[in-house]
């Protein structure tokens, strides 16, 4: 097998969902947008549904259709982009529940799919999606008469516990929804960790299920092993990789491994990347190229057959730091060339 082996631990995803649910003690609806953060929406959602998840979130109606095919009837599938122009058929056929983001979406939904359940997304300051207070005030009576299943909003700075934006958005969300007697949701993974004030009736964990954002009892989910294709022995002064950006300062043994930026190992991680052989860190050298990474295995007693890029020794967040990005982007960039397996 020449390509990397990407193993996705479904029991760890379920365990992370249970740990986050235990922290929140309210309904907990997995967010499986973008193919479950790149890890495979069908196997991931089936494992979570078997463990008891009854509500899921996706970004788009098309993702909701794929999820409905994977799960069958029963689970509630909420669509964060709401009811966009052209979505009525998908929403109707797959029994999706759009989170309506504007007066236009509300009117479109009530006209094209009367009686079909919906929620409302409110904008509490992130200025991305949802109805602003004035819009909401204008249509609240019409919307509430149709019994929305959820009023939700999203936090912009939940990964920074001390950020004043969190309390500001919490306060605004309460003012917009107190006393309306509709289930409410504000927290994604970061919001769950902010504490019970943020939990309301439903939480929406995404990245925390998949090994990002650390919390107590969080388990790593992905393991990525990259086979070595070739070894090279260098004399001091010899160079490696595009642009000659690395030079041997001692007699060195290099291993060329089978993944590159086309596989989601961001080129911005060049010169900062660490691979692992068991518990031994192995520095990558030179630039990450499209299909290949070069690693310095001089200090290993034996030639390795493969090196590990993601696993217990290096989480998605740690790899993200080397690349100057966030765990979310590392996960969703994991490429299509890996041999993928889902393990229980
Ligand atoms: C992506 C998303 C989530 C999940 O966020 P995580 O930080 O991955 O837990 C929840 N709610 C909304 C509106 C989102 O866009």
C-alpha cells in the first residue's frame, strides 16, 4: 500500500459525544457538516445514532439528503443554511428541518412547504447567519404561530473563555428568546465548555467529537500512518527537497514518506512538521511537496516502514499549530488518496 492509511475511531467519536453530553446534561445534537468534518458522514452518523443521538446538524440541504439516506427515517436533521432558493424539494423529500436565517427564508418556507417543521437562527453579533433583532421582532409573531422547533444562535469567540463577546451574546440571546417557550440552542463545542449558562435545551458539538478542542476525557479519533517509499544517506553539506531549504549538518539518513499538500498536509507546515515513530519524534526536513514529505530518521536504530503524522502523540490541534491553522482545517483537508478505514 503506497498511500497513507487513515484510520477513524468510531468508538472514540461516540465516547467524545458521550463525554460532551455528560458535561452539558441537555440534548446533544452532533454537527456532521462537511462530510462529518472530513471523516465520513455515513459511518460517523450511524455510529452516533446507534449510540442514541436523535438530532443532527448539517450545513446544506444536499448534505441533509445524504444523511437521510444514511440514517433512514427517524432522526431530526437540521440544516444550518436554512431554506435557500431551490431547496424546497430536498427539504420536503428528505424531511429536513431548516434553521431559517431571514424573513425571506421564512416566507419561502411557509409558502413552499406549509406545515413542514423549521427552526429559526438568530444573529447575536457574529454577523454571519441568522435574523437580526429587528428582523426577528418583525416576524416573531408569524413564526411563533407555526411552532418552530428551535431558536438558535452561534457564538463567535467561544474558544476564548474570557472573551467579553461570550457574555454579550448570551445576554442578547436571552433577550431575544426569553419567555417564548420554544427550545433553545446556543453552544457548539466551545460553548459547552463555557458552562451551564450556555447550554439551554440543546448543544451542537462538532469538532470536539472529532478530536479537536481538548476537554476532560477527550479521545483522539484519527490516526494517520504514512509509508516510507525510499531512504537516502547524505553527507554534511548535502541538501534535500525543493529550493534546497534544508542542508545536512551531520551524516544523515532521510526517509521519504507518501503524503504531501495534495493530501491536506499544508505546505505552510514546511520546516515545522514532526512525525512520529512510536514515541520518538521525527523532524520533517525541507519543504512539504505535493505528494511527499522528507523526514530525518538518522537517530532511529532501525529503518521504519511507516511514520505516524496523527495519533496519540500528535493531535489535529498540534498538527494545526505547526501549519499555522486550526484543527478544523486539518480535519477537513485530509485528502481523498488515503486508504480510509473506520474502526469500532
Ligand atoms: C460548525 C457549527 C457548529 C459546530 O461547531 P464546533 O465548533 O465544531 O463544535 C455548531 N453550530 C453552528 C451554527 C456551526 O456552524
